[in-house]
C-alpha cells in the first residue's frame, strides 16, 4: 500500500474546486480536481494503477439537472430519453424520490452517457462517466482502508437513510471534498462489467445498501431482480423500470474548453472501420436480451497522440443513420451505443489504457441493442458505421 501514501498526502491539502455554469440554464456543476499519480485499487486482489489528473463532480446528478436535459427544446428526439413520467406513477415510486434536488434514479447507461454528451456540448468541455479506476481513487481520497471508517458520517445506507434518497451535501464530504461517494444511489461507471458484453458497472452502494456493500472496491452489475420486474419486451434502453429507485450517476471532466475547436476538428482524423457484426444474446440471470455485436478498428491519421477516443456506433439503413426505432413495439428505443477504445485512465487489462500515437491502430468491440425496425424485416438490409465523436489530447 506504499503507493497510496503520496495520494494521501495530496488529499490532505485543500481540494481545488471549480464551478462551471451550464449556458442557457441556471444550473452549475461543482468540480473537484483529482490529482494524478500512482495508487492502488481493489480489495482482495490489489492492483497498482497510474492515473492522469481529472475533475469529478462534487455531487450526483439531480433530477433538476437531468430534467433540463431530457426536456430541453434544443435537443432532437433521438439523443435524449423517451418520456417515462407515467411509468413513475404506475410503479408506485413515492413523489419525494422525484424531487428536483434529489439524485436522479432509474436511468439506464444510455441515458447517462447522453447526458454527458449534452453537458459537453453545452459547456465546451469534455464530460463523461468515470472509469472504475477514477471512481475508486476519488472515493478513497487517499484512504487505504477497505471502506469509510465512519460510514454514518459520510453515507446514506440501509441503517440511517430512512428508506429514501437524500439531497447531496447532507453528509460530510470525503477528503477530496466529494459528497455521497458511498451510499445514497449506486453510480454508473463507464466501462462494461465484463468486456466486451454490454452490462454496466455500479459502484458505491445506495440508500438501501447494507454496510458490507459500501466497500470502495465493491462493483456489481444490475441485479437480475431489477430486470425481472420489467415486463417490457424489448426493454427500454433509456429507463430502468423497477421500483428499486437505486441507480444514478455523477460526471467527470477530462478536458476544459480551451482546445474545443482543435478537439472537434481532430475527430475527422480518426479513421473508423467496421470489420464485422453478428446477432448476440446476453443473459442476466434468467433474463435474456438481444444485441448486435459490432467489431472494428480505428486509426489515428493525425499528428497528435491521444489519451481518449470516443466512438458512436450505429446502424445505417438506406444510407441514413438509424439511431432509434420508430415503428417497432418500442418506439423511441435507442439502438446505437458508444465505446472508448482509447481511455488512458482505464485499468482494464487491454490496450485501451495506452495512448494512441499518430499512425496507431486500435481495435474496438461494442454491443448495440437489436433494432426491431430493421431486424423484423423479411430481408433486412443495413450496414454498421462508427465515427469518432470526441477526443482528448495527450499532454
């Protein structure tokens, strides 16, 4: 654990904070600078990692913030979630869980990544979900203990929450100044639970978690019982229709707006090729969902090394992108996805954690929700495409 000592000393300094206004709204995002360097993550199996600096949101995304995104007039009907307000009442979710200042719940990973895209476009910065390594280092804030030593002071959990979520800031922040990193709501991480299968990772525990789930290294997929409660077929890609009311997320920022034009222009220098795709079934417990696995590769045709490359992968029908189903049994269901073949702050055991040098090639694989509009045709005619939608330069 010696490598944690440096991070611990850094965490004892006053955390550097920045407030970012979201244009055309009254909303703001408070960010804390997380120092880079070496650290150890994990529980029984420890792993030494090295991260580059990033910023993390002080609080989890709230209903007020997310509702501004999903109800905004500046969005098309493709890149934001379908309306699920009627579901919340039908499911019997108490109204207090949906109050604006409280943490957002019941969204699926697609909703979270598209909120990050909206936030990036609004501010000119680069926002996304945290990698598992970023999340754990930020949650530990220099601690080498397996869990918070005084959980009642920093976390809402089964023993003290009163069976509900709470507004951010009602518990003490950790040594980095981050609130509710343990408890309140589970938080999505960026990478899949089991690469390359679709299946998000949840970190941190929630208001109904027993204390054993508040370990910094605890990671879990979406529980099968939450899927079992969803009688829709196919399921929504935007909303998790369960009365569990337990999943939210927070954002990280990895680039400010100073190089926005350069970053936007450089996405055109990422050559993307789809090399194959196939139908795929992914099972969770006794529940199965249909996907299409897409594989391909990218090449850096520019002259700058890259720390991050975000791809959007989608169907093409009749020469036009097919991003949502419009006529199947689940209209407005998203059938595209994103992946990050270059992600230096990832601790996964593959090449994504390495910068992509000029001329470098990197493979990718991602699971897209199966398109009912296309697959249900007698002779489906479609292709798959990928394009770079965001990059971060190495420094």
